C-alpha cells in the first residue's frame, strides 16, 4: 500500500508539460513599469499576458523536470520561492490556456478566449474565411508618401465635423430614413447583394485607419486581414508589438480611435449620398440605405465600451488595465463562489465592480434597443 502511494506521489510530482516554443513573446521595453509579457498564440489568434514572475516560472517547464526540481530552479535562477503544490496549480492554469503543451492537452477543444470568455478558438480554424490576409507595409508606405496630410489633424477634424453634421441631418429625417429602410429590407431582397460588399468595404477602411495611424507614428504593421466568421464580417490589424509598446499613451489611444474616426466619415458619406439620391428612381437609394445601416452595424460595437471594441481598448490603455472586463468578471465570479479573492486595492475593487455592473447594464440596454429597432422596422407600414 505504501509503495503504491509513494509511486503516485512521484508521478504527480512530474511536470511532463513544457512551455511552447511557437508562442510569439514580446520582450519587455527597457523602461517598462508594468513588467508584463505579451504572448501571442498564432494557432488560435489569441493573446495573453503574464507577469515577470509567471513568465519566468513558465520557462522552467521543459518537460524534463519534476515539480520539486522546478521549485529548486526557480529559487536558484530567479530567487522565487514556490512550493511544488503551487507549481502544480500554476501548471494546470497554463495547460488550460494551452501555453504549455502535453500529450493530454494536444487535442483539447475547450480553449476559451481570455479577453471575452467566449469559446471560439477551435471553431475559428474551420469557420473563418480569410478574404484578405497580407503584409500591408509596402502599401502603407506608398499611401503615406503620396498623401501624408491624410493623417494630420488639420485634415481629419473638418471631415469629422462634417460627418457629425450629417448625423444631425439623419436624426432630423429619421422617420423618412426608417421608411426607406423598411422598403429596402422588407419589401425587397436586393440588399442581400450589397450587404457583404458594403460592410466589408466599411471594415477595410476602418482597419486602414488603424494601419495608417501606425504608419504615421512609425510603427510597422505586419498583418492586415479581412474575413467572414460565422456570416459576420471581421477585420484586424497587428502592429509590431515591440514598437507599439514604445509609443506614448496618447499616440496609442489616437491610433486605436483612428479606425472609428474613418468609420464615422464613411457613415457620413453614406448619409450625404442618401440625402442626395433618396427621391430618385433605381437602385441607388436602396444601396445608400444599406451603406448607412452597414456603417452603424460596424460602428456601434466598436464605439460602445460594453463590447470589446476600440473604445473599450482605448479605455484599458488609459487606465493601464489590459483585459479589464475579463479580470472584473473573474473577480465577481470568485466573490459569488466565495472562493479566495486576490488581494487588490480598494480603488481596483471599485473599478472591478463598476466595470461588471455597467457592462451588464449596457448589455441589457443595447439588446433592448436592438429589439425595439427591429420591431419598429418590421412593423413599419
């Protein structure tokens, strides 16, 4: 009996998993004050963050050491004192996130996106249709050489003012627009031909805004993509993280908001075109209605901080709290489960609770308004 128990203890002390060598790790800048490493998993298109101590411990998982040996190495190499029991818990956490690899997790299908908590990683491999995926840097350099003024405030701010004026016009004529929208979406199926080309164009311009802002501030962009995932159009821009992290906060925020600014201008142009051609015959009035609707479909999620869009990302940059919503929901979840809570300051505790409550309230309001708009649209005579 004692022999079997001893064998079980030896087996449980072995750390058969190892830190993945295909993860893209962004080194810490020399003047970093957060001491957090950014890790990117290219196989699932998911990003993670580890503190300096966590990252140092993760590197000690080589697949050859036992947990006591890792504890000894942590003390010798990094002066980190940690028990094998704590290391076992840490190992299970990294295995769940797939930052460690092992035979037991090689085919695991329950990966969750740490930013949103939505299980989509495994599905994305099969259901994401990449329409465009390229390195845009040569094109960005060419555009910036031809029109460097397009990234300057003297050019952008007047256009933004005109776009906002067009929204006022749309509000004044909202009943007329709703009548045209009902005619376009209910009494005809022609909008199906325009929907994806229009919304993909909107997303492409949105991402181009991010990319050009990166180029303006000297940050290289190594990936520009547009795709369709579960019939939803999506897009992305990935700057070189080492250069991005060196930008001052105000420039990072401006770059994040550059995409929505371009989308606002696209929506403004759509409203102007609808106003000019709404009384004409033919396909143009319906096309411009679809452009307006597609613009707002793209704008609303990224402007509302209750979703994981650009406004939310800008807020997390300003507060210095990456993945704030995930951390807030995890904190509240542990509170409800009466699990041990992490030691946080009173200010951070208030931030977590306010983030949780405002997000839940925002989701309820957003879905109620969406339902009310759809009901009004389809009940319109």
